[in-house]
C-alpha cells in the first residue's frame, strides 16, 4: 500500500466525551484533531478516531461483542498498570510464556491491553 501514509482505527462510543477523556487523560494519547462530531488521537504510527454511535456493556464486552483489542505496547506493564489503577481503572496483569499483558476496559467495555514492548517479540527479524 504505497499510498498509505497513516493507518487508523475508528471507535464508535456510546458516550464519545467519556471515551475521549479516558483515552486522552487516563491512557495518555495525544489529541490530533477534534470537531463537533469526531475526536482523533495519536495512536503510535496510527490514529484512533472516536465517533458517537457505539454501545456500552457494563463490566466489559466479551469477544462476540467486541472482537478486537486495543493494545498499547509499553516498556513496563506492571508500572503502567499501577498508573492506570491510580485513576480507578481495573487492570488484570497476567504473565505468559510469550510475554506479560495487562487487560482493562474502556468506558464502553471495550477490551484494551498493555504489553511489554521490549520482551523480544517485536525485535526486528534477523
């Protein structure tokens, strides 16, 4: 895709403003652009566009309700999980043979994960 300059994800939120506050103020994504209808946040080399029209599920969505996970690669999963907990976010950290993840939910119940970026999985192929 030579024409592709920046990929993006569109997240439809039941309460757009609550989702924007969560991803911007708690998760820490930087504001790229906002209009009356959409908010676009930097998401690494991509963007996360938040629009109205989603559905919220209290307690978190399962894979049939939200078959995608927003993953945030971080240097230290435990430290980032603790930072999110200080904002009242419930984070479950699990250590696997393939890496460590911290799972949490956004205001609509969408699944998000932290993953240790420096565990070797993302190292360039030799």
